């Protein structure tokens, strides 16, 4: 089931200077740590002058939509999906 949220989360982001890539590797949500196994879709958008980076990522049993506000560097969890239909 897909749940729409807007909650702050802690995210570990790794930048690889050789490949020139940045990707989230871990999310802490609701007291649990989730290791990111795959980064799917990544895109950006602007609201006014603020740039937002959006990452759709998969952990072992759940999928997250994470948004990074590049003005204040705060992460927000906007969507969580447990893989079940509903």
C-alpha cells in the first residue's frame, strides 16, 4: 500500500568523486534504519528559487520517495510503499 507523508527523515548520502555520482545509502525512519539497495528514478524541480532533488529508492521490503531541499539540506519522506496492493 502506498502512503503519502511529509515527515523529516535522516538520510546518509554518498558522493563518489570518481564516478561523479551522489546517492542515498541509508534512511532512518520511525526509529528504524533501512539500507538502500537501489536508486531508481531521480529528478529535480523548483518551487520559487528553491531546488529540490527527488530520489525514488528501494530498501529490502519497502520503497521510499525522498526529497532533499537544497536550500536548507533537509530531507523529507514524501511516500512509502510496502509492495502490497491496496
